[in-house]
């Protein structure tokens, strides 16, 4: 069994519908999904704002590569096109594998350029840390520390103030 934390983001088309489609695709393995946050673009400011969320998933048959393959398949199903000229450019859906834990709960690490674990920039991204901390207040990003401590660190690093909760937008219905 492996458990993963996935970051979901969309800033093209019907952003909420793309997040909902990702969660629907993950439903058989979904443990929890955060609320929706609206955030400015990261890494490339010349694009629309994002809707972001975090999903915690668990699958006895998945390994780290399996989570990456699943994430890419979900992105493709939502029309994601990768532009090699614009790494942090706009996208219909972005599903990033942030962390993976093995059956014993130990963090899985990887230095594979296609799948670095834990995600190499997650500690700098409030749009990942804030919704994840909502789901797991005592959560930790392996190698970086507690989520709440990372969010309380240097504001320029995480820009938590720019991450705005959108309780008016729901990924899934209650109950």
C-alpha cells in the first residue's frame, strides 16, 4: 500500500470542473480532498489565477511511479498540453505528486528527474502547504518539517497571504 499527497491546480477553461474531474478520477483511492483555494500563478506571472486543492490518496497496488502515471493520465484526460517553452505556464489541469509513503508510512524518496520525491518545490508553495495543512494539521513534508511551521516561515518563500480560501466553490458535495 502507498499513500500519496497530490496537488491539483487549474487556470484554464472551467477551472472548478477540471478539479472536480481529477477528484472523480481519484475517487476509488481518495482518502480526503481539501477545500478550494484561489492563488496567483507561480513561476510565470503572465497568466490567469489558479484554483488549487490537495488530495490525499491511498492505493495498496500503487507505487511512486504508479502515482505519477495516474496523475499524467488525469491531466491528459482534461486536455493538458505540456509546453516545453513555458514550464510554469497555464494549464487546464496540473496534478503534482508531492509525497508518497510506503506501507509502513515511511517517506519514499526519488531523485528521478521525472519524479523527484518529495516534490522539490513543495516547501515554497503555499498553494500546496495551506490546503494540505487543512487536511492534516500535524502533517510534515519530509526533509522540510511541519506544514504549519513552513507556512509560518519567511512570507516571501511561501506567500501564504496570496492564497485565498474559496468556500463558495466546492469540489465535491457534502456527504
